[in-house]
């Protein structure tokens, strides 16, 4: 059975991060902080953001992870100015996560799903060049960075990214809802098997393969009994975020995990 201290909810579960932290504490679950206020306010500093977030989670005692800023962020952009600004956002996210004592910081891959070989090669080259330097910060602070799939149609793309960087502090995050939307030929269980010991973090939610609904685990086409069985059989224990945005959906999902004997009461 899965230990509850590795299960988290998103800070987007409620209207405010403070309310979400209160719910997570009530459920005895961790909290993944996402949509940090810095990205919507050009006059706000990293220090301002840290102060606000520390106040929001004051008294919270469970596991904390951070979802790095992701809107239009692409550290591999071929446009040098966009690439520079994206890299700045990554460093800012790192500073915020470190200040909040997050043990894991999640980044989107930035891949937009292009099928042009020249663009793919350029993307991987720029990604590797940035992360080989950036990951040194994580190695010094003993924080794990994870790369999340978004538009990828199979597991190999993200595997290639972390293998080129080759750091014990750069791992993979698997978003099951994104797999369901964009990876029609490779099942989620096969992604889990391919990621194997590189799988450090997960976002789980459900959809009907039409929209990124972030529904509860029962409301969609993903069979979570198979997902949990695969994790158990492979003895994999990634941290798992219930990435849905209502308390009702979170409670329904927890009840399913208990019913399937995946989660300890």
C-alpha cells in the first residue's frame, strides 16, 4: 500500500493557496504549490512572492513541492530573447522552491510537439545546454528537478532529455491526463514501464481524451486500477499529486485509492 506522505494536492484545489494548504493539512496530504503570483504581476519581485507564499503556508507541516512557472516558458526556444526570459523564470522558480523548502520542483518540457527534425534537434541541444548548468543548483541544494510531459506522444522524448543532462537530480514527472490526451498509441502503463526508476513524480487526473479536464479519477477513460497495479508491480513510489481543482473531486479520488487498496487509510 502507498504511504499517505507521498500523496499531495494542488494549491489550485481551492480559490487561494492558503485555503488549499488548510485542506491538505486536514486530509494529512502534501501540497504542490502552482501558479505562483509572480508570473501575473510585472512589479512583483521574487522576494515579494516568497513572502506571500510563506504566509499562505504558515503552519503547514506536510510535504511541499513546487510547480515552476510554465506559461509560455520554453528554455529551448530558437528565439534568443524568449529563451533568455524563459531561463530567468526557471531560476526564479528555483529560488522560490528553495525558500519554501520544496523537495521537488516540476518543470514542463517546453516541447510543443513539432515534427520537424531540425527543430527537434535544436530543441534538445538548447535544453541540454541550459540544464547541464542549471541542474548544478539542484545538486548543491539536494532538491530534485522533474520534467513533466505535456504534448509528447511517447515516453522516449523526455527520457532522451534527462539522459543527455545525466544528473541524479534531474528526473521525470508523468502527467497521466496529458498522456491520455496526446499519446494515443502508448498506454499510461507503458509510459510507467519505460520511465521505470526515472519516474520520481506524478500528476494524476482524468479526462475523456477531448479536453484537459483535470477530473476526478473516476470521471474519464483512464483505468486507474491498472495504473496503480503497474506502480505496485514495479515497486515504484513516485510522489503523486491529485491534480484536480475541487475538493469534491479530490475526496472522490482518495476514496477510489482506498477502495482499490492502493492507499493506506
